[in-house]
C-alpha cells in the first residue's frame, strides 16, 4: 500500500515536470492544479456520503483522503492535461482520464474501496472537477474567454478561502462547522455577503475596465482605479481577511483567526512589494499618483478620480430620473457630469453611464453614479450591481417605477404639472466636478 501511494504521487509528478515551463503556461498549470485539488477534496466528501468510494485509514490523510494520493490526483486531473493541451484536445483528455481511473482505482485495493456505483462518482468528478479545472487552465494559458475564466477563478478562490482553509484549520487546530448551525447562520451570511461585495466588484472591475483577472500571473493590462479601487488599493485582500475573521468568530476557531492574521501579514510583507514593483514598472507615474492618494488597508471616504469625468445621462421627462438627478446633485459627486438624456445620440431608452469607453444602463448606471459620492453610497451601488440583484432591481424598476422609453425633451404636460421648465429640470443644471453646477441651455 505504501508503494502504491508513492507511485500515485511520483508518476504524475514526473509527467508534469517533463513538460512544465515557467511563465504563463506554468502559472495556468498551477491554477488548474489548485482548482482540481479543491474539487477533489470536495468530491471526496460527497463520495463518502454517497457511498461511491472511500479510502483506507492511513497516516497522512486529510479528512480521510491520503494527501499523497490527493496531490497526485490533482496533478493528473489539473496540471498534466493543461501542459499537454497542444497534443491532447480536451474531449480526448477527459476520455483518457476516465479510462485511466477506471483501470487504476480497482487496482489500488485495499487503499481505495469502491462502492457499486463508483463509476457514477467518477463521471460526476470529471464533469464537475476535471472539466472546470481544464477550462480554467487552458483559457488562462491561451488568454481566452476573459469573463468566464474570471468567474471560475472566483469560484476556486472562494472555495479555498471559505471551505478548504477553514477545514484544514479545524483539522489541525480548534473550531468546527457545527457552530454555524442555528439562528446565527443567516445574519452571519448577510454580513459575509456585505464583506465580500467589494472583492466581487473589484474582480468585475478588473475584467470590464482592466482586461484581466485577480490571478497574479493573469493581471489587468490597464491600470484600474475605478469601482472599489477608487477607495482602496487592495479590496480583495481586505475582503478575504475580513471573511476569515468572520468565519473564525462564527466557528469559534482561534486557529482560523491566526490564519487571518498570517494572511494579512503575507499580503503586507510579501505580496505588497512584488505587486507594487510590477505595477510601477507597467504603469509608471499614473500608478505612483494613484498610490499617493489611495491606501492599501484603510479606505478613503470620498473616491479618487483621475482623467475626464464620467457622464450620467438621465431623462428629464421622467419623474424618477429627475429625483435621481436632484439626489446626486445635492451630494456634489466627484468626477461625474449629469446630462439630459435627450441630448444623447443615438436616442436612449434607459439611463446611461459612460466613463472612458465603459457603459452601464438602467439601474446599473445609477448604481455606478453612486460610486462618485462616498464609500457608504458606493457600497449601496455595489450591492445593486451584484449578479442577480441588478437584474431584479431592473425588473422592479421597469414594472413599477419607469418602463423603458425613448428620452425626449420635457413635454408640455410635464411643464404644466411641474410649474415651469427650470423646476421640472431640477433647475436645469449640468453638474461638473469642477464647477459644481452650470446652467445648460
């Protein structure tokens, strides 16, 4: 049994080392390996519960899964097919993995015991673990499908932060998932969502504004200073540490609390100098100017803005839009111009936010504008733009507040109802970051 464990680690390891090269391919391989490792650990929990397969009680195991077998399996499902992708297409790779597992797993008895439906578990594992790991690794290596690979990265990093790291901490130290049951679970989840929101919006900002992902070897090609980055230089690290602290409190784990402190120390002492050097080399004075105004761990209350102001186009003939105009105008947004939608060409059917080639429409446009006010209102805007929340908010707005319509100059009916043109237009002001309010005619 000992020899089988060694072979399960050494053979895949040698196959990976024979092809591994530093650079983007190596980074993509590492990412696929981590994705496969997390997925295999989770699959082991499900397989034990479903009776698909299990492992003999041996030393050097994590929650019943022998660590050497776990690592070799992750190399096989994650790293190797990415390294050999030029020669082995994805469908062929998955077929070979299925065949190899079908041959190897019965041969590993008594290290591995198999239930009557273990092939179902294998198929589930290939579809839900090996396939996503391969897509993530191949897309990262070949710079394809930016949005999809960012989503997969978020899933992997979230699983590592919220499940794998806490589970290891509980195995080696104190704390338990059992403490999360009961009435405390729902409020803890709500606070967790609030804490995670800046990180999720930062990832989205990397994708839509920077053209990259959070993975250090797949970074944005453009400097990102908008969204959460207009308030804080490292929102993802801060959210990760805060989530670990929250989980440590909820699971009563001092070990996990120590992990959170170590994570913060690593970010400040190890990752920070490397990241700063890389960004300074790639972006020069723009980066230095940004860092003079935005800190790593302590957020600003008002946003940092550089470059031309963004524009929010609002329909003056819509009462709800006029209310939004007045709301924003009273709070003197930074780096935002408010403009009548009927002046936009081509005609608009929803509110439009435009900033440096990036556009948002409808509720998302207004949520974007909130980022120009303060940290509190920006957080509201980020929550509104979360996946699902933005769709629901837009649906409610269209049904109950203002249906999509073509923007046009104020009608005579609106003028009669509102008294005069200036009051209907919110005093006819176009707000600019420099002058605050100037009459637009």
